[in-house]
C-alpha cells in the first residue's frame, strides 16, 4: 500500500506547489530529488533565459515590421484619396488614364491592404468614368450629325 504525504513543497525547477511525495512534477514533468537536481535546475533556468531572449527578439522584429507597415499606411491620407478620386473623375479622358495607372500602382502594395483596396476602387471608378465619357461623346457626335 502506498501512502502519500500531505506535506507540500515547491518544485525544484518550476517552483509550483506540489505534493512532497511525488516523483515527478505534474506541471513541468521534472523528476524530484534524484541527485541530479542541481544540473537539471541549471538546465531549466538556462532554457528559460534562452526562451525569454528569443521571445524578446521575436517581439522586437514583429514590432519593427508593424511600425514599417503603419508608417507606410500613414502616408496616404483620406484627403489624398479624395483629391485623386475627384481629379480622375473630373478631367475627361486624361484623368481616367491617370486614375487607371494610379489604381494599378496602388494595387501592387503587398503589405498595405488599405492602399490595395483604394487602388482597386480607383481603377474601377476610372474605367466606369472612361466608359461613361466615351458614351457621352458618342451620343453628342451622333446628335450633331443626325
């Protein structure tokens, strides 16, 4: 018959509170009091420090990438979008060509979904305005000659 102690202690490695009679820690899986505890404790501490350093480096690189994306996203304000849309709609022919080219250029931004969606909208609006301008000119020409 096995009797378990009601005494509790802290795990030698992860410092969680466990039953004193346990052979393995239920939290980190380390073997308790086996004569090699100092070596394992040093290894566990070293691995935790390494993981903390790797986590810090990864977080810093992610923050730098987010900062780059946010900086590039700040450069195209709503004011610029409205101005480009109006220019592309008001100037017949030439404005639509500029709008189509600008739309294609904005659609090629990989890391900025805002610019991609604006580029698509600008391209579609320019094509629609080009077709409407062409139809208007065609109707005017037909009205003059008939």
